[in-house]
C-alpha cells in the first residue's frame, strides 16, 4: 500500500467537522485488507448533537497493544486556495489538500508502515476520530470510554499530529498546556451619554477587569513548559449608537496554562481578579483540557531513535502549541505526538512534501520494529 494513494483517497472525502463524507469507510477498507478487525463507533446523536463517526481497529492479540491515534475530520476550507482543496493533487513534489498535513497524511503513513511491518501477531491498533477539530465531546473521549467499558486496554499511544514546525524530525510533543475559554459579561444600566450620572456604564469596569487579568503574569514557566498566557480574543458591546451608554459589555479570552496549575485554580484566580474590581458581572468558563506531561523516558526515546535512524536528527521534546486529543489519551496510557510538518495546516493550499510522506512511513515502521523487537 502506498501512503500517497491512501492520503489522496482520504483528502478526497470533504470531512469538515462533523461530516465524515466517507473518510472512515476508506480507512476501514484499507485496514480490513491488512487483517484488522474494525469497530465503527458513532456518538452524539443520542444527545441531540450531530452524529460523529469514529473507528477503532485492532490486529493481533499478543503482547502490549501499540496504538496510533488520529483524526479524519478537518477544518473548513476558507479562502485563498489556488487548487481544489479536496482533489488531492500532486504538484512539484507536494501533495495538496485540506488535511494533507493535519492529519490525513500521517494516518496514511502509519497504515503504510503497518503493511511493511513483518510482525507475527503483535497487537497494533488505531483510534481514529471525526471530532478532533470540533468540541471533542463525541470523538476520542467517547471512544476511550467505550474501550474501558468493554475491557480493551491500550498500553502506549503515538498521536500523528503535525508536530514539526519546519522540517520533519524537529519535534516530538510529550505534553500540552491546558486550555480555558472564558466569556466575561459586565452588566450595568443603559442611559444617555449626556446624563452619565443617570446610567451605570459597564464598560469602564469591563476594561478594568481585562486590565487586571492581562497585566499580571500567571507564572514564569516550569521545567517542561513555557509561561502560561492569557489572550483576549473579543470585546463586544453591540451598540451602534454614539449617544447611548450600553447595558452590558462582553469580552472573550483564552488561558493556556502549564503544569503549575489546574483549570479550577485558574478559574478561581479569574474570579478573584474580577471581584476586586467589583460590580455586577457574569463569568462563564469552559475548561477544554488540563495540562499534561509524559515525562521523557521510554516512549520519547523510542520515537527519537526512529527519527534519528531515518532522517538523522535528534528531535526536541516539546510541550508547545495548542491542545490535541492526547489530552484524553494520557488518562489511559503513556502518549506522545509525532507527525508531519505543520507549517501549512489550517491554511490555504495546505500541503505536505512527498518525501516527508515516505520518510514518516519509515519512521513509523522503525518505531514498530523497535517497540516489538
């Protein structure tokens, strides 16, 4: 099996979250031909949400279960493409298409590596979701819950996220920062700007709260993580008039926090800062993931040896970037992330070098040979 042809077949399925568009069927067909037993797992519809298609496939039952995790869903196309984003075209040594880097290409590489692996019954599995780019409620998290309920155990996992900034082999992710999204609404009383004493303007308090939240560093970083950050992403009043004091103002912000904090601690700190300013406000918080770290050891060394063998580089062990489904998998087993170059992910003309597809296939093969050797 050729990683390129499978990646093209997956790209040609326009699986923008929550749509599957046939991507799981393509993958199921390829894995069935390699002797995998596939479970199609759908979640979400029973809760009134869009149905999400997931796949868990396993071949072999002896020894430890090595799992590869990934996602077939992709972000919307957006503007600025010079090629059809779902055609899977090859141009000047690059495969173009939405999902080429993030992360249909890596899935194809792992499947191709498994085909080349001359195993004798070793347990290899794939956990593939269609809900990584969405809220993640009905994807990997739900599949892991199902596996636990049915007694299925995963011993170690590699997630195929595009971890390399510029060149294949630069970086392995051994952890991720936590993420907290917040909506802050400050409430006042509407009035005329000529008579401010008759109104209660919420905007000065909103500005004061945002200043208090953003002007103080949460920490200076830790041994394996950069400093935590708070980024304001939106300030909305919804007021088209220049002579009206609005009744409320709303701001949204995101906190990326390291292993010095838990999400609940960050939320308590946010409320303390807002309370200090005072007045009527509402703070809605959603913690999409806690920070985690797989300490450098057996798994990171396994990946690093394979990278060095194939491309001659020693990868950096990093915790930078956003969140991934590794935040769920870390509760089940040791997990690390390694995939393609992510420079074009989520952008127009997303693409991956054909040479990188072949090299990543060789790296995944080396990982399997070392793990089961």
